[in-house]
């Protein structure tokens, strides 16, 4: 029987948060694509206001100095020294599959499908033996499951043919796999291999623009901005802390600034205290 590593985000905030996020993932979930969809539906001004005014040409508050940035991450660290993701996996391969399946889906929903799936298919070889049709059936409760099943089979085949059945450790190699983009690669590198990568989801994107830590108009701009300013000791867990903060405290429509442990350092003009 496979050992399931059930990791769970601990919020580390001063309040007790719901164990099941309403919207999102482990790295979580409201995905960038989802965020993009939201932007299309919402008036540009509203979406911009929710994220803050940071970014090139923006008139939002200035990024805090290095000492303040360090203090922000010190507080996140002290509140939650070892933040974890919510997706369940048993090895780097199943983590890769779980993250690939989690696009535009909740971690809870993905875990529900992958628990029985990974019990019978926790390697690329076993996944190929299972076949696309049975995989499709196993994940049919997850959005976009037809395309995701196709990608998982294709990436499993490529892992065997090109990487000896192992998950590669570099972003460049990971991104060559079907259905694997920069964010998925960053998550796998961080969680499976301990790399100090920063996977930018919609929560992190919003928080980084609001505080502001690394204002930017694209996830990549925010990722690169954070890489420049996050102190090295905090780099490994930076994205977990910021995602959790955005999911449970600095929420999109109504940030809980009164419960925020950095509310004295945040410069978001619309903060609620
Ligand atoms: S003070 Fe409010 S807006 Fe600023 S980071 Fe905290 S929750 Fe977000």
C-alpha cells in the first residue's frame, strides 16, 4: 500500500482558518488562467484595484525597504515556520501529476480523485499501463479532465523515454513536458526538490501587488521581482506564505486587515484598518 503524504497548509496567521480553502491551491488554486478569466469578466478598474496599483507606470505606494521586507517575512516565518501545500502525493512523479491536474480545480477535488488513482498508478510506467481511458474515468470529477488525462499519459511516456522514468529537476526540462508550464515547474522544483522557486498563483499575484512587495502586471514580473527582494533564508517558503496569506487573510474582495500580522507594514491604500 502506498504511503500517502498528506501535506496541509498551515496558515500561521493569528486566526484559525478553514481547513478547506474556498477557492483554491497548493499551490494553490485559483489558477492564473482563472485569474485571467476573472479579469475578463470584471471591469479593468475593479480588477486593478483588487490587486493594487503597483506595476510599471502605476501610482501605487513604493516597495518597502529591505529591512521592512525582511520583517514581513520574519513574521510569516515565525507564525508558520514550515508551510506546506495541500495536494497529496507520494513521490515527485505523483506531485507533478497532481499539480498538472490542479489547474482550475481545487486541491480538495484533486485529492479526492488522486487518492485512489495513486494507489494503483504512482509511477509513469504504471500510469501508461493504466491507459488514457481508465485515467480519464479516474479523474472525470476534475475540470478539463479529458485534456489533462491526455497530457498525463503523454508526460508519463516522455518521462520514460527521455528521463529514465524520473522527474527532471530543472525548469527547462520540466517545461518541455506536456501540460507543464512555468508555475507547475516551480511548484515541483520547490516542493519535491527544495529549490527556492516562487510559483505565482492568483493569490500571490494579488498580495505582491497590494503590500506591495513586487508589483508587476504579469505573474512572471512578480516572480522575478520577488526573487530580487526576498531574503535568502526565506526564499524557499516565500511563495507558500504569500499564497496562504492571500487565500485566507488578504482575500480578493475583502481583505481581513484587522487579522493581518503585517497590517502595520502594508501600504495598500484600500486596506480596511
Ligand atoms: S493589511 Fe490588509 S491589504 Fe495589507 S496585506 Fe494585510 S490583509 Fe492585505
